[in-house]
C-alpha cells in the first residue's frame, strides 16, 4: 500500500501559474458629423403606455390631440439641463410657449446613446474580411469621453436642434407625420478600449471610419434606409 503524502509534500508539488497581463489599447476620438443628425427617442410616457396596453392594464382606445412641439422634445436624449417647459391646455390641445421651448433647447445638453457607436462598428464588420461581427463585439468597447454621462456621447453643436417634420409609414403602410430634432453641425467625443493582441489602433480607426460612412447612427442612417443621415468622419484622434 502506497504511503499517503503529508500536507507539506502536496504544497511542494503545486504549480505556480503565471497570468499574463492584458494588453489594452485606448483611443479618444472626435467624430464630426457628415450631414444631419436626427434622433427619435422613445420617451418614458410612451414606453409606459405601450407596457400598459401589452399587459392589459390599459384598454382605452381614446387618443389625445398630437402636439408637434411635445413630440419634438420627447424625441431628444437630454442628459443635463432644465426641466422641459409645461404646456397650457386650450380646447383639448397642448400649447407650448415658443420662447420657453427655445430656452430649454439652448440650455440642455443632448446625447446619443453610446451603444449606437458600438453597434455601428459591429455592423461594419459585415463588409470586411478582417474581423467577424462577433469578434468586433468582443475585442473592443465604446465608452463616453465624459464619465459624468456614462450612457451617452454628448452632442457638440453651435446651435440648438431644430424641429423637422417627415412623412413616414407605420403599421400597414399608414402615412404619419413625425416631428423630430435635427442637428445640422454636430460632433461627439468617444473613447474606444480594445484588445491590442487582437486589433491595433490603425484597424480600430479603419473600422470606425467604415462605420461612420456606411452604417451611421440614429434615424435615417444608411444601414437602415436610403437616406444618409447620422454619418460621421474621424476628427482628432488621440491613441
């Protein structure tokens, strides 16, 4: 019968495992808009109304009069600033003070959900043989340049957004007018963290450039329709 090893012998036979440190790259990038930017956020009130209908809590079919100004404000992604102005009611319609709305838009910081840029890079992987979409999803991450706003890339623009109206088709090709914000000159700053063992900084820049021109972000982007909204070029690059 073999003799049992004591605890001292077991400890001596343990191997030392060396864990190689991760080689992470980081680049801060200014993205300059190449054309207009249009957003269409789903506001909290609309999300709650959809949830109530889907859960059977709300069975009423009555509809309120639409307010173009309210839809315009609700389609933005405000991240910091004053509260939205309140309307007054007249004959069942919401009437907003034009000066108050302009003041709100000029004093508010607006953003783009940061995930939109990661999604754009991953989608650009469809048109390259260098990386698969799965690889791009895993080997890089996009984070905001300003840590105060962890979920958004802040829109830099010389003027506040303007309200635009477009005819769109919903449901069974039913035409409907949409009122959304538009930025004519815009830019954002983002930070990309990447696995340097899998992708280098030049390849990161190349994939981001492809995403900016052929995928885009937000409404009317080339990836989703025949429009060319939400496209961007690479500006200042620190990495």
